[in-house]
């Protein structure tokens, strides 16, 4: 499902004395069937971009293309519900919204609440649980008895139950321990590789993000600072640093080794691969 921003600006409270420009003339593209990282300091406009993608808000200027939808100012979205089923958002700390007695009820709730029509709710719930790598017996458990990582996966399953084409995760690894983080990263990769989802991950943890994204979009103060293949974008270390954006440690370290060796090192995602690369030269 194609997602494109064409000269998009967004103002909160447009035309009032407390008007606030959250996005400034953004033109960019979310790559289909890839993992797209959306990066930027707090207040840079990440959440605003997400809300524009699923039609929760409409652009003040410009157009957001989402599949066959053209979202622009003052245009009522026909079939807004369909759009929301195509674009699944897992909000930050989603488990804080849990309130039902079983995992099964929790997953079903979203489908019923949004009026998702299917006569196969049970099947959908079971396949969503399978997609996040959990066993069916978790369905009868109380969501509050689960670990942090499991809760996060249940929240993702609630969104997968709609069978969205695009999955947006806002700070998915926030507050998880290392093991749960790694497990969640594997899950996100699998959603792309096995289930062909288009993924957008919002995060300020560039070190974790770098390990699994394909492309990045970097925002700063409502403006687009950089976009493209993660290796190309993060090679511009000085440019990013001077704009207050952290560069992943693995990229910084690779760069230092290149200077020491006086040789170009192939792009790597992790330390093990970097050591293999360095071993070719020493
Ligand atoms: P991020 O998700 O990157 O932290 P946001 O998209 O939430 O950034 O916010 C972008 C800018 O818009 C910030 O300056 C924020 O204060 C402002 N903003 C966000 N929501 C509102 C709102 N409802 N009313 C007014 N200003 C807002
Ligand atoms: Mg936000």
C-alpha cells in the first residue's frame, strides 16, 4: 500500500492565536514491504505524521497519499473505517489500555469496538496470536499476569487481528528488558519477511532501530532532515550530529575503524559482522 507525503504541512489550531506548526512542507515516502524507521527528538512531529497516515487528522497544506485515498484539507474521508483497518497503529505503552479479564476478550474488543465485520472472529484471534509467536493457551489468561514483553505482543496481536497492510509501532521497545527487546525485534522482522507487512517504527533508540530497519526518515522541529536507506543516511555523521540527531554507535565505530585502517569497510548492522569485516584487514 503506497504511502506518500507531498508538500505536507500541519498546524495545530490553524488560524488561531495559539497556532502551532508541527510539520513543515514534508515530502517523503514510506517504502512498501520494508521496515521504515521514523526518528526525531521529542516534539519533532513523529506522532503528527502517524496520525496523518491513518486519517485521524488531515493536512493543513499538501496531500497525503495512502493507497487509493488522497487525504487533503477539508475533504471528508469516505470509508475512514476501511483506512483505519488497513493501517494498524500500536500506540506507545499499549498495555496501559488493557482492561478486560482475558487476553481473548482484549483482542476481540478492538474488532468489535471499531465495527470490524467478520464472521470469523475466533479464527482471526487465533491466527493473530500465532503471528506474534505465542501459544493459544495464553488466550484464557489475565492480561495483567503477563510479562512486559508478552503484553506488548498481545497489543500487536490486537492490531494484527484486523489484518492491516501497514503496521505502525510507536516506541515498541520502550521499557522492555534486553531479551524482550530482541524477541520483539525478531517479531517485527518476521511481520515483514513472512507476512509482507509494511512497517513503520517510531523510536528514539537509534541503536536498537538500526539493527532492523531498512529505511529511515529523520525529522527535526517539523522539518525533514534526512531520508533514505539507513546506511546512506547515517553516513552523514557530522550533518546529523550538528542537527542534534544521534548516530548509532555501530556506525560511529565503523567510521573510526575505517579511519584507522585507511580502508573502506562494508556496511554492517552489528558488532559481530563488524569484527568479521575488520578481520579481513588485520
Ligand atoms: P513527537 O511525536 O515527535 O514527539 P508531535 O507530533 O507529538 O511530536 O508534536 C509536534 C509538535 O506539535 C510539538 O511541538 C507539539 O508540542 C505540538 N503538538 C502536538 N499535539 C498538539 C496539540 N494537540 N495541540 C497543539 N500542539 C500540539
Ligand atoms: Mg510522539
